[in-house]
C-alpha cells in the first residue's frame, strides 16, 4: 500500500511512514530530510507535547504507521526559501543575504533600503531597521516616512532636525 500510494520524500524519494512527515514549500519530506540546503542542519524536530493528539475524525481509520501516538508534536524551525529549497536563517544569509551598511551583518528579514547619491553616483544601501539611525543624533529613521536625508559627501543618513 505505502509503496504504491504513500507520500514520497522530496530529498531521498523514499516513502514516508510514521510521524516524520513535514510538508513545506508545496513538497513533502521526512523530518530528518528537511534540512538546510547550505549547511545540512535540521529544520524540523519533534518535542514532547503537553497533551496527546486527538484522534482524527475520518470515515476510514488511519493506518497505525501514520498516526502519532507518542505524545509528540512537530516543531517547525524558521526557514527561508530560495528556488524551492529550504535554508536556515544563517545559511540563507550566507548565500543570498546582503550586508547591512552600518553593522556589516547580513540582512535577511526586515530591511530598509536607501539610494543616496555619493560623489554624483547613486548607491544602493541596505540596513537592519534598528541600524538605520541618524549619525548625528542617533534617532531611528524610517525610509517609508521619507524623513531620511543623506550627507552630500558621505551619503550617511541624517534626520531632518540634525
């Protein structure tokens, strides 16, 4: 039955049995096969749940191998996607993230992008939201509010009041 009709893992192509099913990115994986494409680290794991899962309300019984009677639940780890492949935050940042202009650390989630003109050329600069601050006052700036001004020579961010 499972060989013919069971779900197959995207990574290893083997049939998935038991409670190690992960569905992500429109694909199905064994829990141990759902790994960061950059580092090979697991992106999902089971942990003890506070209560045992309730039985499924279905007309046909679920085969025992598909149920999770151990009192565990799947915990999804945060992950990022590139070309339908999963990555940990660190793996994604390493391969695809841009570095913050102020702190130099990769920016992979929320970001602020500016385009100051420095020496007659427009530059694209990426910041963490907490790193986009006025260099004179330390005031937090928001590119969406259009209250960011840039020095003519250095292109550094300034508030209107600086």
